[in-house]
């Protein structure tokens, strides 16, 4: 059976696009990092590390982030794919 190796995605082009979409959605919601973190019930550093490209976002987290921003997760993800 052939093995498949996944590339590291942290700071990849796709990761930067994802971050850009999340930052734009946060700003469109009129939130700064602290306000967003408060709504997530997380420290501001959680949001800061994501936005700085230091932390990956898994699918479950992406859905949570989108819902807190009051954006449909599938519509937000579609922007990542564009």
C-alpha cells in the first residue's frame, strides 16, 4: 500500500488565505481580537496566535469561529476555496 505524506500547512499559502478570510470576517463583524476572544471564551492570545499564523485551525474550531462571528461556516469556507 502506498503511503501518502501530507505537507506541513502552517504558514503555507492555503493557511495564509484561511487566516486572511478569518481576519476579514472578524473585522467585518466590528470586533477587535480581544472582543472576539471574549466571545469565544478564550484568551486574546488564542486569536492572536491564529491570526499571526502560529496556530492551525481545525474544522471544528473553524465552525466555532464562524458561528461566533455570526457567519455561515460553509459560506466562510467557500471564501477560502475561491
